[in-house]
C-alpha cells in the first residue's frame, strides 16, 4: 500500500485525469445507451404468485396496472347530476384516448357493474383506468398526463383525485435531488469538523466521483442483468455515506501526521498505508453485508446488491487512489490557516491525542462499569418496542394528507368501505359454472367479507382458456393493513376454498403483501445469521482475536434492535408522527428490515474496523490493553462521530424528501417506506456511533482486559493472515541477526574479508549483494585484514562474559540511568507513562504493569532510585544531523540471541523497549536505507535512556552492521 500511495501522490495529475476520464466516459456511454431497469418482484411457491400467473395467462389484457379516478360532490348534489357528468365524462374520454391507456371503466356506463361504482349516497364515484403496462414500466410523462387530465375536471363543489401505484410514481423525487441536498448537508458537518474548505472538499469530491461512476455503471449493467429502478438510488444512499466516511478517515490520519511533524508526502503515504488498509477491509465487510440479501432468494434484490456493492467498492478504491492524488495537489493546505500558523510557530504537536475525545476516553478508562451499564440501559430501553413489531405493507392511506393519492384513498374508504382499497382476487380454474356460483356464496357467507363480485359473470364466447378461469373479487370489511384482513386471507386459503374442493388461489395486492411479509419473516433469520457469521469470520482474520469479532457481532445486533424499536414507536405506535409530518401509523413494510439491516451491519462493521484497527495497532506496539483502548478511542472517536453525522445528514435529507408533502420516497412505493428507511438508518447510525462505539464497546474492552486479543495458538496457526495494519519493518535476517549478536556479545566468529559475500550467499542472490555485513564502522574483530566500511582495520569490541559490572561502553555504575553516547542532560527524552507522547512497548514475561498516573515533569529519567516501571530502555533514533528516523525496527535480545521485545520508532524517532528483568541485553536497530546497528547494554531495575544514531547504508543499501 505504501508504494501504491506514493505513486498516486507523485503522479497525482495522471490519477485525477484517469478518474475524470472514467466518469465522463461512463456518462457518455450511459446517455447513449439509456437505462433498462426492470421490476422483477416475484414470490415463487406462494398462493398469490400462482393466482397472478393464472390470471395473467387467462386475461393478458388485464395484466397492466389499474388506477382510479375518484370524484365527490358537495352535500345536496349527486355525481349523476348533469352538471357533474358534463365535467367528468369528457375528461374520462380524453384519458381513454391517451397513449399507454388500455381502457377506462366509467360509472356512467350501463349495467350493474357500472352502477356499483357509485356510492350508496350518490356523492362519490370512481372510474378504473387500466394501463397497458405495469406501473414501474409506464413512462412518467404518460402518468402525469392522466393525472393532469383528471384534475382539470375539478371545480368548486366537485373534488377530483387520482390514486394507484402508477399515480404514486409521479410524486417521487428524482434520484439526484435528495443526493445533492445530502452532499450539501454533509459538507457543513465536514467544514465544522476540519475548519478548512480544502479539507472539507476532499471527502465530498472523492464520494461524488465514486457515486457518480457507480450509478452510471449501474445504468449500463441494467442492459445485461435485472436491476430494479430503486437500485441506483439505494446505491447513492450507501455510496455517499461510506464514500465520505472512508475519505474522512484517511484525511484525518493525514492531517494528524502533518501536525506531528511528517512531510506531506510521507504523511499521505502513512495514512493510506494504515487507514487505507482499514478502508479496503471495511469496504469488503460492507459488500459482505449487502451480499447477505441474496440469502432472501428474492430476485429483484440481486440488482440492489450489485448496484450498492459496486458503489461501495468504487468508494473504497477512490479513497486509496484518487484521495492521495488530491492530497498531493493540496499539500499542507489540507490544514487550516490557523493550524499552519501554529505548526510553524510551535512545531509539531505531541504524539498523545488531546481534546474532548481524549478526555472522554480517559473517563471511560476510569469508569468502565458506569459507562457500560448506562449505555446498555439506553439501548435496551429503546429496543423494548421491537417486541410488538408487525410486518405487513404500507399503502396510500399512509401518505401525506395533502397528496392526491391519500385523498383518493380516503374518498374510496368513505364511499365504499375500508376494504375497498385492498380487494382480494380469488382466481378459480374450473369449467363448472354451478360450482363457481356455490363458491361465491360460500365466500359471501365468510366472516370478514363485505361484498363479493364475480368477474367475468359468464364464460366468454368463443370458448378459450379463459372459459376455465373466473375471478371473484372479495372486498374485506377491514382495511388492507388490518389484522382482520390477514385473518380473512388465512380463512379463505385454509378453510373455505379447500372445503369447496375448488382449484382456487387468493391473490391481489393485499394478498401479495401478506405473502411477502411471511416469506421475509421466514428467511430473515437466515439473512441475519449469514451476515453476522461472515462479519465474524472477516474480523477474526483481521484482528486475530475471538473476543473482538464476538463483540462486534453482539453490538450489531444491539444496534439493530434499538433502531427498530425506535421505528416501531414512531411508525407503528405513532409517537411523534405528527411532529415529523408523517402519515397514519401502520405496520412495517416487509422489505424494510432487509434493506436497513444490510446497510446497518455494513456501516456498523465499518465503525468497528476504524475503532479496533487503531486499538490493534497500539496493542501490537505496546501489548497494553488499557492504553490501546484509550488511545484507539481518543484518536478515532471524533472521526467515527463525524462520519456518523454525515450519514445521518444524508439519511435525514432522504427522510425529509419522503415525509414532505408531495415528496414520496425512494424505497419501493411510497413516502412512508422512504421515511422509515431514512429514520431507521439515521437512528441506527446515531446509536451505533454515539452510544455503542463511543461508550459501550470501549467500556466492555476495558473490562475484558487482555483477553480482547486472545486467540488459541492452534487456531492462530491454521487461520490465513489478513492484516488490516501494515507490516512492520522487516527485522534482520537470522544470519544477519546472528552476526549482530556475535558482534555485540564478543562471540568469536570466523572473520570475513571485505570482498567476500555475506552470510546470505553470493552477490545478487537476494542476500548481501557482495558486501560483507561484518565490514562496518565498528566491526567486532580485526583479523586477516578485515576492514570496516571506512577502509580502516576493524577494531574488536571489548569482550564481556556477562558476569561482571562492565559493559562494552564503560563500567556500569549503580544508579546511573544513561550510558556514554546517550542523550545529554537537559535534553528531553521519550515521555514517561501517562505523559503525552509516551508509547508503551511490548511487555515481556514478568514485567510490571504500566502505571497510568502522570509523572510530574518531562525530563530525562536519570534518578538513581529504582523506578516503578521496571527495566526499560528508551530514547530516540536520529541521523548524524539530529533528524528523527521513524519506522526503525528495534529489537531487544537476550545474551543467547532470543528475541524479547520488538517495536518500531514513532514519527519523532522515539522508542521504548521492556526487558523481563535487570541484566545484559542486546539492542539492535534496522531500517531500510540505513546501516543496521547493534549495542550491548546493561539494564538495572529502572529506565535507561539511550539514543542511537544511524547512518545511511552504502554498497547498494545493505544494512551494514555497526
């Protein structure tokens, strides 16, 4: 990743041009090819699907969508009045003549069927408008002409409204409208977080490129596979959220690196090499969560998975390619002016994070039980309403009262009863008219049936397959959403139709909704299980821990339960519905849990990866769980909260477009579904980021302790490695390490002449390239003409047997904490535990625990009294000019050459290593491009401050031994 990021940074114009070319190219191809979105919703092996298939085969002319035009007169008048007919009848004839309209059934026609289209009081009537295609296939312009023609017949005393699935499509906002407003809202959050216009633009530009290419690619994919019309809009929602989040995570790490003294290029490379890896992994987990929808075995979800996953992958790709190029364009201008002035005046910031998030992290460290209990109590309380969750379907009765669809729904309910808006269709496949008539009477006598009508009333002539098929329209006494109507469907399927011995099936929109809810409820546990298990396995591979993925899975389930509890309270119980401008309370759309859970699990795992990857990075350096959790939360908590706010802004905008009068939503078929999805996802993200990841997760990890990072050794050996953090600098090869040990301990080894190959083989064989690793500035032995790199005779190191008080650098004096060549008095060394800038090293066996209490002062530790921190060595790695060297691998070895501890130096060159007990050890340093160095040190029962100076390697960059 580092090499890739460096290439993108240096060739920034090439990268930007490539992305711009991809966006423009896809745009040109998409405008030429157009779209071919399809509606492929089907429910195999369900009774409603069999009824639909049978009716479509028998009556193909009725396979199109049927909507209604409803009108009502004032009191004292009737729809049969001549003045009313003169207004309405011409409008119905004009509608029948419009393109895309198959026919209009008018109440002014003759016959009993037309008479039934007028209410009992004569003030309300309706006409059925049958289109030649289904609602999702009808061009929006044709639907708008029908609605406009109907509304033109209205006047004072005559109300005319239009309703139906096709009419509802005219109220939907364009895909770009909520997206543009969502981007603007997210930009405000980013500007407040960064305080810099350029830094604010970086995540926005990256996300826009990713979403733009993703949506355009989805348009082209619709020509080769089934992609529903809702797919690109859902892809935009998730793409904007994760695209901004991914870029935000990397930009924040980059800005922190510059503020801590790194050059812009090195800071960008380090940010992509660390946070960029987490971004790629997080993008993969989101795609896994989205792919879990395939378990539902609903074909139309396949296109949603493709569109959303493609947008997420492009967001992650843009974050690790386009973003480093943009960082190269901006340079230090990614910081605000105030930050640049402070950096020039005061120098780099301390390594230890500060601010409100750091103080909160410290508070969680001190009070983990209190924080954990309170956070868990909040989540449990919000999840209680989930116990009354009822899946079903929303209809146009849940729309805003000001919409024409809602007013048409209310007029039909007023004139013909609540069940009229969701009639059932019993499709009978038999030739015997007498048996059909008997079945009609059985249905009419069934509890919960308001009225029954047989259609067609008689077999058509000449005989055809339609002669075997009869459609019986059943109007329930309850509304389509009521539990009473659901019980009527069960009664017809389970008792009435089997007892009549008829080959009949119950269909219609209401029956389809009930079957869809049943199928979803049956398969939802498999979907949740698949997503949780796959997420667990990915996190297990990434963090080499059993507890971390278990915690993530549990937190995802808690977040889902709490968010759906909020949805039940708002939409099913009606709490706050009027305040939010929502429609009538009702059951949940059956598809909503699938969509929201897929997005929630993906985003929740994102935040878990961002949080735990930084903790794991700190754990790998220090093996101190308390510090790892504290630093991880302090450095990523603000980023996670800011990222969550951007997602909440995007969801809130989609919700506003859904709930605002005349602006139905983006999910399937109406404003209520859109508001449900927007509010549900916003609530889930808010609870996940501000309660779970900021409070409950770190509190639990503090309480669990070092067991957070436990993995059985046998399982560790068998699992493949999937590192989220970059690999540390390669330690010296075993043969070179053997040389280092021998040099430092004075172990006799055969001398090697300067011209001979090193211990790794001849030059060019992947080893020492013909340079003698013994030939260094301070080689341990001078025999047979061996010389160091300066050309002088190599000088032997003073022998030491490990028994006396001497060291290779002079006698050891009890109480002295510095050695010759170490930092002079008065020059600050690495900060002590609890002081900003301190990084704890890996603890060896028997080492005392870190005392987090801050120390008074920031001076070199030269006290003669034994310190409370055990035998440690710390200092800085610098060049001959005094510049710090970061990412140097420092290894502490025993006299026998066994590795005891290993860390990498920080950005300021500081390091700290821990020994198990006082004694003689070897300190080895290695870094690419520098001559390796080994020193023999004596550790007492307290800290030793020791700096190392590395020189650039010569002879092809070989790590020469000094």
